[in-house]
C-alpha cells in the first residue's frame, strides 16, 4: 500500500470549505474530477456507511471511521459497487480496493483554509488519484471562493 498526499490553500474559512465539500449540489460539482455523474448516498456522521456512486460506472462503499465537523473525515473503503448497484468484494480490483482509506483534514493558516487529503491505497490506484485529486481540490477551491467550475 502507498500513502499519497495532496493539499490546497483556499481563501475561505474552514467551516465554509467543509460545507462546500459535503453539501448536496456542491459535492456533485467538485467530485466530477473523478466521475462525471458521481454522487453520494448516506449520512455524514461517525460510523455511518456512505456509498459514492456514478450510475454509469458503479462506485464504492465506505465507513466513516472519523467524522469531526470542520476538522477531519476518515473513510475506509469496504466494498466496490458494480454498475448494477451490487456490492462486490471478491474480484482482484475489489480486493485491492478494500481497506484503502481517504482522510480529509482541514486547518487554518493566515485566515485561509488548508485542505489536505491523505490516501492510503494500493499502487494500482496511484495514477488515477494523481490525475484526479489536484483537479478535485481546485474545484473545491473555486466553489469555496464563490467561483464557478
């Protein structure tokens, strides 16, 4: 497994960035960096299960191991979801994916928010994350600063 790190400085306070990341309508805008029609199903709270899906591609199921509003989210992936909506855990790709984590950390410095992402993932996913996370972070920045994507 590999640990990947990405971050961006945003000219907005931490609570505003947090709300922009998770608010329905805005979430779907920034996450397009990963998948055009991606969305989420579930509740944003500690211990909750959340599904991140694109109806045209499938997705993933995660448990929110840490959920500290305006501060930190740690999601642990526990299954992949097929395009048909079926949870899948046995394929080679699913076995590589299960157990990966993504952590969102928000901090403030000089009146700006630092949003840091830490991925703990199988090497086969590094290229995708290296391509998508910088775009996603830029989308969050634009939305948080009141701009359009």
